[in-house]
């Protein structure tokens, strides 16, 4: 094949989003003609498109040695370095590109972005002005993107909307507007609408599909998210990062085997990044492949040594202990002072677990305490607002209100809700139930709270939940019950007659649940308060549970939870079954029989052998529920007793009310 045809074939492959094919064409030609600068450049671009940035850099540097006055080569190499966050190295290359050829608009833009990244704002503005003159619409979008990055959402939104007023089909502006709605406005519905419009105008716009995927996942539209990433793959079938997005969607949609297979393909296609390895490790963990998960977490750390989240993920296996060298590596990272707030928090929690395993409780507490103190300002939690909301619920859902509206909901008896507080043993209860032949174990479904809190959202008088339920009639209760069943079905795989919905934070919505699904069962997972609070304080949650990062917030929340459960026992006697973790550990079969009886299920021996169940488990207790019942977690609070004086005082009355057997098991 002659040079011209070879280049055209490679360009066609790139145009059709087949960078791997373009790579093959270039390498075939270079075997016979190793000094072809055009092929070396195209090879570098194909590798960059695949995310293989180090390989791309190597080819582009080789090309520059052969032709040092080729401006586009400097632009390409600068882009590769900028993608690796190597801005100081990228800037002189991009400067050389625009010096050799001033009419390279994207080079001006990339140079401006690199200068901005290293704090050279005035110089960056000059480059953006050059870019704006050559492409005004893209210039306004770039300004909006900078506003968005700086958190100036109103200015960002104005810039994107200005572009769309002049050109209603500018899909780049649509995508950035969607990002603004999603990240800054927390309005995924509006973000989805703009991205759907962008992808309908430009079905091959990969970036729009890739932006839409996380939006759909946030809205728990798992099947649509999978379809979205599959659409992205059609545009770039050899891009490993797009495959990694699909793998993550499979994982969240509870298709762990498909997720594992897809992550493996993503890595083979070049998505050999720290985040991809960690996502792969997470899904391996959910299906009980702990050894392979550890290998992948460590692969992530090799890629990014300051990746605190990967270290915490290893600690979060619970049954894993760090090597001494890993502990030293984590402490070295903390001492650098160069970590992000998030990375620092992850390292603190991981080191807390590491030193607890070594038996150095004082050192463990210092790290846990430091991690919580650093995390608390990063999250939003108002104890007073929470207490006010819980009080409102108890004032609305009185016995009289419930009796007035009973028997209006859906008759379905499918759902078994497991509520409580995090780290109270809810995953153990779920695993016991999911080991029954008639019960499907799903996951932590956000459905009930979303339905309840949506009631009245668009009322003119701004009356929301719980007060908004006062005006509901029989048709409404029935409709909301059916909505729950329909939404929960999106998370189900089997046709078993019952399914679990284990979201501990659903306990405030038990009254609402009873009125929309009167036959639904509720189990409240309880644990000795000091062990429960300590377990939550030692846990860095992936999302939510913002009340757990402060000692006082935790005891305050526990007291409100206890009051709420007592209220439900009072107004709905027999509705909620309390299952104490300590009772389950000390006499498993008796508690299994209680749980099954409450749910109207016959006893099955498999529920006692819950640890043999191979189902995927996504929560922090995933490895613990794969082991036979053990007593090692009872009375752990004693190790930290000298630090827990506030809880001992605040929770004294709750502790005194507990059954004697629970107190004895918890070593009081």
C-alpha cells in the first residue's frame, strides 16, 4: 500500500471512531517506513484516542526528532502532556505550536487551559482571546466552562444559554448546560433533558453519552444508563474508558458478572487507570472474590500512590489487614501535605483500621478522630433540621391519621423493608432473608424516601412532606404504593414472591409505607448503642450518612432514631420487628425463626447457613456476611471506652431500657 492510501485509510478509521484499526494501519506502514512523520503523528493520535497517553507521547516525540518544525506535532504532544496533568511541560510545546502557526485555534485554547491550570491567569486570557476571535461560540463556551470550574454557576449558565439562543443546535453548549444542572443545581432531570436533546441532534457525540451515563445512574435509571453507555460504545468501540463506564453501570444495576467481564475488556482496551482498577476491585469484592479485589486495589495504588480511596477500600473489606510497608506508605503520604481533603480523609480512616488491627487503639482513635474532623466540614448535616423533620413526621402520622387512611394502599406483600442505623447489622438480616428460597435480596433502594419527599414538591404553597400527605385521598395512596412496586421492580432480577429493601435510613417513612403498602413487612436492625455509634464513627461512607462524622451529631441522631422507632411501635403495634444484633449472634436459629415468622415465611435451614449464599453484596459488611456467625464484634466499644464519655452520658437511658441479654452480650 502506498503512503497516500495508507494515510487515508488511517484517517478514515479515526473518522469512524476506530482508533485501534488506525493504530494497526500506521504500525504496518512504519514496519517498512519507520521515518514517516505523518504515520508517527497519526499513530500518536490513535493512541491518545485510546487513552494510552505514555505510548502516544513516545511516538510523538519520535516524530518531532524527525521534523522539528511541524507545529501540529507540538500541539499534539502538548495535549498528551496536559491530559496527564503535566502542564509545566505542556506549556512550552503549545507555545511553540502557536508560534510556528498562529492559525491553530485549538492550540490557543489548550495553551490557555494549561496556563490557567498553573495559575498564569493573565497569559491564559490572552490565549483565550486568540481562540475566541477564531471561534466565537466555542470561546463563550470556554468562558462558561471556566465559570463552572470556579463554582460560578449563574455566570456559567448564562454563557451556555447565550450560545444556545444564537445557535439552538450547539450540542457542546447543551452538554455543558447539562453538567451545570447536574453538578451545581442538583437537578438531574433537567440535565437528562438537555443531554437527550444533544444526543438526538448528534448521535455520534460520545462526550454527551458519557455525560448522560452518570446522570442516569444518579437517578437510578440503571437500564437506561446501560443503554446509554452502549450507545457511546457504538461511536468509539475501541475506547476502554467508555467500556469502563458500561462496567460501572452493570455493577450498579446488580449485574456483577457482566461488570467483571466488561471491566476486564476496558483494561485490555487501554483504560489502565487507577479509577478503572478500583471500580473493577469494587465489583470483585461484591461477589466475594477478595484476593482478586486486593490485587486490583493494589494495581490502582501502583498507578496512583496518593490514591487514598483505594487504601480505604482495602481497609473496608473488614477481614483484611495491611502489611507494615503499606502502613508506612500511607503515613508517608499524609506527611507530604500535598493531598486533597478527600484523599487525606481516606488515608486517616484506612490508618485507623490498620492500627486497630495492630492493637494500638490510641493511635487508631487519633486517626479515626482526625478523619472525622476533616470530613465533617465537607458534608452537610443540620441536627436541628433533622430533629424538626422527624418531629413533624410523628405529629402527622398519629394513630388517628393512620386509622383514617388505612386500607387504601396496594395489597402487595412483596416488600420486606430492613431499617435501622448504619453498622447495626442490617446486612446480616438481609443476608439471612436473601438465603430463603422465596426471597430476592436486592440492595439499598432509594425508592421509598424519593416517593415520600416528592409529595407536594410543586405545590404553590410550598407545603412538602410530611404535611403534604394530609390532603391525599384513596387514589393517591394507591398510586404511590403502585409507584413503589414499579420502581422497585427496576432493581429486581428474579420473580420470587418477596424481596428485601435494605435501606437503614427508611425508618422515618414507616408510617407512610404502611399506608401505601399495608402488607409490607418491616424489620428494625438494632445493635448496642455504643457499638453501633462506634461502628458508624469508624466508617467512611461512600455517600450520605452525614451525621456519623461528629461524636455529638451521632448520639443526637441515635436518640432521634430511638424516639421515632418507639413512635411506630406505639401507633402501629406489631408492624415493626426489632432484631438485636447481639441476640442474633448469641442464638442465630431462634432469631432466624423470629424473622421468618414475622415475614410469614416457613423456616429453611439455608437461612441459618446464610454465609454460603453466593449473592453479590454491595455494603461495607460484604465480607463479614460471607463468614459463619462470630462474636468478635460484640462489646468492641470497651476498647475505646475512655474516648466515649459523651455517648455514655447521652445514651444512658436508651442503654438502661435494653434487654438484659443484649447488655450482657455487649459487655456492659
